[in-house]
C-alpha cells in the first residue's frame, strides 16, 4: 500500500475493501483488516522484515489481513545499521 495525498492506495495483491483508517489522539492512521499499520525504522527496502516478530506482537500481514507469524531471518547489527529503532 502507498499513501498519496493523504489517501491509502491498494497495490498488487491488496484488497482495497480491507483498507481503512482509525483516529488516535487526532492523528489518522491507515488500517488493513482492522489492524493499524506501522513500519519498522530499520526496514529500508521493499521486502525488508527486520521488525518481524519483535516482542511477539509485531507481525507482517498477508493479503487477507491475517498476521504472518513465521519468523524472519535473524538480522545482524550490520543489516539494520546498528540502529534498532522502532518506526511507530
């Protein structure tokens, strides 16, 4: 998904009917199948999943909006630049 002009757009394989928004403290946030979407600060390129499974609660979603709980490959300090920051 991508945001253009404040509107989320469905990309290939994404069900536009599952895109929504929620408003928390006056800030709109995109949701997919009811799940608020976040990015992990160390993910720099399409397909990066360095934040996958952190604290057992942060997971990528599949096209139907279900959490994909398969573990991502282990990241090294050089893969995330040693930053380890959260993007939420």
